[in-house]
């Protein structure tokens, strides 16, 4: 039952027929995990908190660096040197006291990711390297956890939502990581600061739609965005029957860490 204060706080949600009081209660009861508290994770966390997602988990082992502040909008100048999960949790608490924040100040790896994602309804990938992205995909497929993938570099970004065993997964598109040094890092190639805001808010929208059970999720559709041309492009994706993790005869049946840790997005921290 929503309190009077919650009815006021979420009034713009409640008057939407797609949300209403029941939908807002679903958001308050939901649990979403954000892996990565950087450029993508920052807007995702802010908007999910404002929307009233009741439990938000944040996993990141890094500390705030001054070079992060150009794009990682959940962190402020006085936060430099502070663990990112602590900085993010403080901002979430300031936005919405309804939200319970669970922090994981550690890198996700094959040995711990299954336990971390177990208690959550939806996972959001805001990480910065291919090794983590492939690991998150595999863990979510094997664990039956729906999730949103996102990645950015320079002026370009991409995102897709994965429903395990129902839609194409990340490995259906990219079966394995690219060769080391095939793609430059953001510290080498740069990234426009507003780019993760665009992609991150799309990922947050997908999480909210999933919780509400409303709208059309971005499944089997890779959405790409170029900020310079201000153009979105949608690429239809089919589930690959030969996919090594979700195909008819999977070869990946347990988690392992990819050796390649090449940074792919926003997110070169130093």
C-alpha cells in the first residue's frame, strides 16, 4: 500500500494508465542490479532511484577519479578518491529514501557473479570491458536473468535487451571477444561526455518496462546511436542456434573469465 508521501512523490507515474498505483508498487518491490558505476551506470542508477525501484544493487571495485567526472554524473568533485559504490549509494539515498542500496565493492568474476546476480529481477550491464560483458551475458543466460547490455565509445553507442532462452543473446551477435588491441580504449580514443547519458537512460527505461510488464522490450533488436549525426539505427537480430551459450548444443555450460580485458566504452577510468 502506497503512503500519502509516495502517492505525491510518484504522482506523475501513477496517473499513467500503464503504471498506476499497482505498477508503482511493482517498482517498489523490484530488485535491479547495476554492474558498473561509471558512465552508463551513473544515469541508470539515478533514474531507477528516482522512479522508485525499491532495491538497487551496484557492483564496482573502482574509486572515483577526476577524469570520470566528465561523464559519470553520479559522482561529484568531492567524491574523488571515494569508492564509486559508496559515492553512488550516497546520491541514491539523497534522491529517494524509499530505495534500499546494496553495494558490492568488487570486480565481477566467474567465481562471484552467480551469487551477486541471484537475488535480482533484472541486471544492467554498465561495464567497460569485453571480458566483463561476455561474463555477464553467460551468467545471465545460465542463471535465467534478463538483462540490458550497453556499450559506448567516442560518439557511438549500442544497447540490446536479452531474455534468456527467448531472445538473441550477446554471444549470438559476438561469439567471442575481439583480438586484444583491435579496438582502442576510451582513454586512447575518447568519449563525448553526454553519450552514456543517452544510452544509460535507454537501459534504465528497459529495466522499468520489464518490471511493469509494459511496452515492447529491445529484444532481438540491436539499437545503435551516433551522436554526431544524431541518428539511431535498429538492427534485427535472430537467436543463433549455434550460439555457444544459448544455442541448441551449447559448449559453454559453466562460467569462466575471458583473458581479454580490453576496454570498450566510456569507461576507461584513468
